[in-house]
């Protein structure tokens, strides 16, 4: 599965473009399909081909979000929840150390 253990809300925030948890849930259940321009946007943001995202070609693996993207997502989550702040700050520190190595 593309999102792995990430929540639908986190995936929406990660790809940006106003993708909501509700939209992601409808796509996963087949209740709705993204419009073509949104589908193309998802492919670009996730670094996958349309064939891979449609399940036609399973040889391509999604690209891991960059450290900058992960940091931006984690920092945006800080404003959403206070109870997970310690875990999020720990992850941010880890990513910043990795970024400093590159």
C-alpha cells in the first residue's frame, strides 16, 4: 500500500495541494476517483508513474519524501497537536541531524 502506516490525513498533508483525509478515504474505498489533473499531481508529488499508482506496473517503488518534505510535514503537525509534541520534536531533531550530514 502506498501510504503504509501513514494516516490518510498525513498523506494528504504530505502531498499538499489541498488533498484532504476525506478525499483520500474516498479514493481508497473506490467511492470516488481523483480528477485527471489531481491524479497527475499525485503522481508527480509521490514520485511514481501513473501505471504504478493504478496498479498496472508493480516494478516501481514510491520515492521516500525528502528530508525537507518530512521536516515541513512534521513542523506543520506541531500546530495541529500538542500531545504528540515530544515525539514530533524527536523526529525533527533526528531529521535535522541527517540533513546536517548531507
